[in-house]
């Protein structure tokens, strides 16, 4: 498929192009205002699908947004009207067709593009979008989410003038999936409504981002209980950028070393440990805590003692080429791990709760 994407440097276009350029089924052409109108006309002629995302959003000069957007819409519409070939036009409109300059320019575009099918073989879909958030967005330009994420990361105040109204938001990768669906499948001229749309007020948005910004490297990662929170946290982390390496604190004794790798609020933690040759770790039980052990390297024996019945179970686990061995502990059953192999055994363990020194739910019992 030969595709033209306008506004290649914009927030939505950058995300869409990331996906299109990773798929060898698409031959992708791009355009931005710096390329000039002659290049735009040639690209419209030579491509079967046009995804029109270029748009002026903000300006200090009155009527400039309207003039720029409507002028560009006329150029695209007039060029497509000349086409004798079947083409698709996918256009990013807005769910807020109000009387702002931006809203009026989108109304104008929908009217112009809807009539294309009457004079050409061009099918046009106008995709009505609420405010978009996600990676590559710009503060003080694309959405309040981008502005708040940028300010939270940089220690600036998150100003809320009116906390009551609900924001209507859509995640940029959900928009990309919608656009890809329209690109790949047959379309008829229409207005396309989108989903999923998230709703949140400004004060709640502010509080979530303040919480994220206060996390230290030793704190558990926040509980992300729904799809919106996962997407918001990913957006925040994009603004935070690449971090410096963290040196995990290790606890070392004659048995080996132990290090807490990562903690999850409400979902436990992941830890790494070693067992020296001939040594044993554990020798305790938990009332509620559940653990899953993964043997990364070496050969070990898990020993399980049932206190009530006095029964013992022994299970050997060894790492093998191309696979890892894993085993779960059972609440109320004493467990220990013994290194049977030559050299150091290496394991990872997930526990379903974060270790609390004041309430460790760990009871030592001598393994004989």
C-alpha cells in the first residue's frame, strides 16, 4: 500500500509513522509545511491512501489557525477532486466541533471532504478525536496531560483553575490502531467515532501525576488498576526520559547473596538470590505469603515439611538449556532450598506481597 501521511512532525503522525515504517507492507510518503504545496500535490497523485493529520492548533495571531487549516484543506480537496483513481482519505477531525478557530476549521474540513465522493472516486472518513495523550506529545501544545506530565517531571506547579469539568481523553496508540484499521480495510465516506474514551477531572489527574513524580527508586511501582492508569503512567515515564542505572542493595552471607529487584504496590515483589555450593537457604514458613521460585542456573533441591502431618517432600529442580524450572511454595508449609550442584545456584523469586520488616510473615523452623 502506498500511503501519504501529512504533518509528519506532529504528535499523532510520529506515532502512526512509527508503526507504518515497521511494516514492510506499506510504502510510506510524508509531507510537512516546509516541503511546499508542489510536493504535496505530487504526493497526493502518487499515493492511494492519504492520512491527513497536518493541522495548526495554536496561534497568537487571530484567525491564523482558520486561514492556514482551511487553505490546506482546499489544496488537498482540489487535488483529490481531479483524481480519476480510487483513493482513500482519512482525516483527523475533532469531537469538539465548537466555535473556536480550531473547531471551525475542522467543521469546514468535514464539509469539504464529505462532498469529495460526489465528484471523484475518493472515499473519505473523518475521525472525530477527543484530546489525545501519550508518547511524543508536547507540553503547552497537545493536551493538558502532556503539560501536567512535563511540569510534574520538572518539579513545576500543576495549576488547576477549574477542577470540576471532566476531561475526555483517548490514548495515542488506540488512535493509531483505529487509523491502521481504516488504512487496511475498505471504507465508505463517513464520520468515524472512536473508543475507548477515558474521563477524568483535572484534580484527579493532578494527584495521580504528583504521586508518580514522588516515587523514589526504592518505592514500589504504583498499582495501575485499569487501562487508563497504565497508559497515563507510560506517558509520564516517557516525559521522565531515560534514567540513570540503579545499583540494587544486596545482602551477603555465607549462603550467598540476596537482592530485592522490584516491588509492585498491591502485587508483591521480585527478588534475586544465589546459593553457594553445598549451602541451604530458607527453613521457614509463611501464613499467607505465596512465592514462586525460578531456577536460572544450577541444580537445587526444594524441601517441604508439613508441620501438622510431619510429612516431607523433596523436589529437585535444575536449569536446562532453553528453559527455566519453577516451583511454588504453599502457605503453612516449611520450605528450604539446597544447592546440589557444583558452583553457585542462581534463582529469582516472586512473592505476592512486598516484604514488610515489621510484619514479615516469615517464621523460622529448623530443617533437620
